[in-house]
């Protein structure tokens, strides 16, 4: 038999002593210890740590409260990390300790367990499955959750306990309760908690976001205690909405998924918009000054700052593990928060694989014609340096893909931000067959000084509703610029397979390179040689769309990793 791994985690030294009655009102007072230092436990594949130890549950002046009040109490937080390269099954149990004659019965203890993937699972402690106690001094134990952590996955849990609103003086006064959390890892556990739900509040509209294995759901609303879900929910795209009829801060929605006994409830008092841009700006901030060498460092929880045309931009560089986004059915990597607060993403495919042809929508020439300076243009007009009369071949590919895949998600897309196709000549006329070098060539090939600024607004490709740029695009979609690649860690002529833009594929940027020898050239990201330049029609290279999300898009779940990406509400 495979041996299980048992890890006991003291959560806040939970100790409740209820004493004293004044008149006929509830007047329960408590004394008890709280844990002042964080604990970390490691065993087998699981690493468990108590986080934010100073925010212990305050059990002073305990009295019966409604569930909505109980959900507003401070939580005990603990994090579980699977440090192995295989899945790990685990149980989270709450074990009652040190039984005495006046121990408070589990029939009157309310418990809520939540995480980054599931809302508050509220229950009477004794209604949970009884399991064999494992901790010395424990006289009973209840299973709160059974789940699986994938390889390298991390989950943070939030535990709250309160005295049930229905507890009377006779059953609760002068009572004592102590408990510990016990996390047990065992590959033979049967995982039962596979249906999960999180909640998003927008004014009085509460959206319940469900896991994909949910086929049916019922719900109910309440302003005090957990209710029995009986109303059938209409599930669309793994979510359903409820229009709250009262003040959203005094009403919760409870959900039952697939007819199970588990009831998951919202907590409007805790639900606040989580804006993706603000989360990224909250990362550690740094600056870069050397762009002559490739950047390969692991840079998780770090962004770098520079200036663009709209202000300070916060960009990713090196090899971060936390700039993944799941949106519109696809995976994306965050390039940067633009100076106007919008969020620039580059397509990464339908899976979280960082390499391979799946990271691009197709291959294409940049332009099928190449023997004129005009063909470095995302859109172009012959004999007009900044002309926009004709779509490039690659823009046609992007437009078709946008129309088929992103049109229904337009509410999330910023219609003001643009994409720079910097065509103002550095030398040469930029027209006809005149040998011409474009600004990015001088910045990145010669001087290694990238810039986020677009030198001519006529080359900032925007849609007609934008208040800036050339207003020449049908759809708000473009490509990454060579300068953005350089900021991310790419260097002209130097290979880099250890930064987040490396896919093992060669793909286009939208930055003009030069015209000479009868060929118009554009920068590309080479699979073997970092930043490079090539003729616009020499070969079909990868197409990785870039879009800009609105500054106020919100996260429903996720931590930004490939296995747990930020999910846009």
C-alpha cells in the first residue's frame, strides 16, 4: 500500500471559551490564544505554510451571528504547494481537540472554506463527513475538502469559523472549543470536490463562474443565513447571473452544483473588482538600461518601467512565470500595461504551452509584394511614406481571424490604443526603390536603444473611433513591435531561448527594417537568432496577434501562471 503523508497545521491556535450571560440577551465573551508566528511544513510533495499570521481570527466577544456576518470575519489563511512533478491528492480536515465536559458541540459551529478557485463552502461543522482523527488529543475530525494539486500548482485557502446564529445560551454559554487543521496527502484518496464556483459582483449583478464539469446548478438568495438552493440556474459559458433585489452588501447567493450536498455562497462584503492592470502595477518595479545583451533571468513578480506616448508603461522582460492570461477562449501573454492603462497581450494559442506552432494562428508573408518601400507598411499606399490605402497581406490574415474569434469579445477590447508601424525614414526617402533605413533599424541594430514611442502619429494604426493615430484599421488588432521584443529581452542577432517571447517559431513583428537590393524588409523574431530582419515576401512566418484590453478589465480567478492564468471576467 502507498504510504500517506500527514501534515498538521495549527491554524491560529483556535481556542474559544464562552462565558457569562447578561439578562436574556446573548452576551458571550471569549478568551483564547492566537498564533503569532507563521508555520511552514514540508512533507513529500506538499509544502504547507500559514500565511499572514498577524491576521488571526479575532474570537473576542463571540456571540451568535448570521452567516453573512460570519463571512465578514477575518480568515485564517494557509497555502498548499505541490513541489513534485506529478499530481497530488489531498484532504483538508478540521480536528477538534482536548475534549472536556464543556466542549462546544460541532453542531453549533459554522465553518467556511474558500480558495482562489472556489467561493465560501459554508456548513455546520458536524454536517461534514466524519473522519478518523489523526492529531494527538483530537476527539473528532471532519473532512472539509478533498482535491488534487497539479504539478507545481499552489492554492491558498481561507478558513472562517463562527458561532451559529441558532445557538442558544443553554447550548453555547460557558463552552470551550479548540481545533487544528490537518492536511493529508495520499495518492489513493478519491477526489470528490471537482465542482467549484467563484463569484463576481457588478453593482447588483452577481455572476457565478463555474468549472466546466458543472452541468446543472440551483441557487437561492438570503440576507442572513445560508439558504437551500432550489431555483434552477440558466448556465451559459460556465456561468450564470443573479440580479440582487436588495443592497448587494446585505445579500448572498448560495449555489448547489450538480445536485451535490455542497453549498457554495458568495460574500459580497469581500467581493471587490480586481483590475488586471492594477495587479500588474503592484508587482515589484525596476528599470533596465542595458539592451545590448539578452535577458534570460527568471523575473516572476517583477515589471519594468519606461515611457511611451501616453505616460509610464509597465512591461515584462526576461522569463516571468506570472504574465499569463486566459481570455476569449485563448491563452495570452501580457507584454505590458500601456501608458494609458490599457493592457497589451500577445496570442499564445489554445493551450498553455510556450513553444510550438500552436502559439500562432497561422503563417503568412508580411506582404506578397516586396519590390517597393511601400510594402513595409501594415497598410500602404505606393509613393506615400505613411499611406494607408491597401491592407498588407498579414493584416488581412489578422482581420479574418479577429472577425471569427474576437468580435463577440469587443466589449473587453480598448478601441483607442494603437499599433506602431514606424515608417519615418532614418535615411533614404522611404518611397519607391530608394535604399532606406527605418528608425527601428537604427535603434535596435545599431544603437541598442529601444523606444515605446511612435515617432509619427500617421504610423500609429488605430480604428476609426480612436481619438489618436491614423484611424485606418477595421479591427483593433496588430502585431508586436521589434522595440517591444527588445524591451522583453531580445537582441538583434543574438539567440535567446529563455525569455517569454521565445516560442521555437519564427514570427513577424510590425516594425519596418530597411529597403535595399529590391526587397522591403521587416523585423521578425527568429527561432534561432533572436531579432532579425527579412524580406516581407520571402517566406511565410508565424502570425501572433496582439490586442489591447481595456484598463478596467477585471480578473475573476487566477494568479497569472501558465497552470492558473488570470481569467478575465
